[in-house]
C-alpha cells in the first residue's frame, strides 16, 4: 500500500534545505549544466545502440535540481542527484524496454546513490525508478515522485504497463 504523498510544503522544505529554490531551472548556469549532462547521456545511449531523446520537461527537471544532492530524511546515506549521466553498461536497452512496456518515451533525469537506481521521466510526466531488482513507479507527477524519493516509497511499475 502506497503512503499518501507528502504535502508540497514538506517536499519544498526538504529541497530548500539542500540548496534548491523556485525558478532555479531558469538560471543560465543550471540550464547550461543540464544541457551538457543531457547531451552526454544522449551520446552514451546512442553509443549503446539504443538512442534516447530528451524533451523540454526533461531539460526543465534536470536544470531545476542539477548540481544538488538530496539525502533522504529517513536514510541520509541514500542521496538523490539530478544527473542523467549515471548508468551502467546496457542501461539504454533496459530503459528502451521499459519505455516499450509503458507505451511512452523515457529519459533518465537522475539517480539514487546507495541503490544506484536510475530515476526516469516519461513524456506524460510520470516518474519511474529502474533498479537492479526491476522497475518501480515513483509517481504520476513531480510532486508524487519527489515525495516517493524523500520517503523511499514506490510500487512495482508493472501495473502501468500497456
């Protein structure tokens, strides 16, 4: 059973405590850094033979959180980073396969440090978590996904397959 989404004020307090602020995605240095990291991920995925293409919401999300680390309150050794370049050999194929199962494009927008899970955004605004134990659903939107990352709560992604 999934816990209720944390109030946005609680999520914003968690984010703000680690350097985030509203409209951060509009700052030129964050836009530039996000663009560089996304380009590296596009290049890496193409090199694996499974191209991944970003879209505007991917760029906005990464620019909003790029360069910051968000330790999870109940497990501070676990840290979320909005860096799409993290991955492993063959992950672009795994991302492509999950995208096919979901019937939506996916692009990596970050990762979680302890479990090395990749946080993915689909083109409907949903977030997923690709872990070595399988794919998980983080939330139907950014608020739900951030709440899930903050609390460590997620559900199996198979319920979202087409």
